[in-house]
């Protein structure tokens, strides 16, 4: 399951199950892309923190999340 952005699903804007806490930068980087629902996907199953502090995608979904949110940018 994925969470839907307000732009494509405005009726879900205040539905708790469609909300994820995110900083302004991540929310802006996300644009109109759906993100994996952390209640369903468990980010620990799709991402790993490397020894150097970078995130590593464990699945295609995790790798896409890193790219789409620009999570490894300094």
C-alpha cells in the first residue's frame, strides 16, 4: 500500500491512515509521488543505514524512496 499525495487524493488530506510525519524538505522533495505506507511496509524492511550514514535500499521500493526524497544528499 502507498500513501497518496493531497494533489491526487484531496479527500484523504486529513485521514490519519494517509498521514506520515515528514520534514519540509522531504515533503517538498516527494512532490506528487506516493510513498510507501510505513504502517504496512515497515521502512526497516526496505531501508538500511550504512556505517557511513548513507541509506541503502533493500528493495526496489526502498531504493526509489532514497532517490525520490533525495535522502542521501549531503
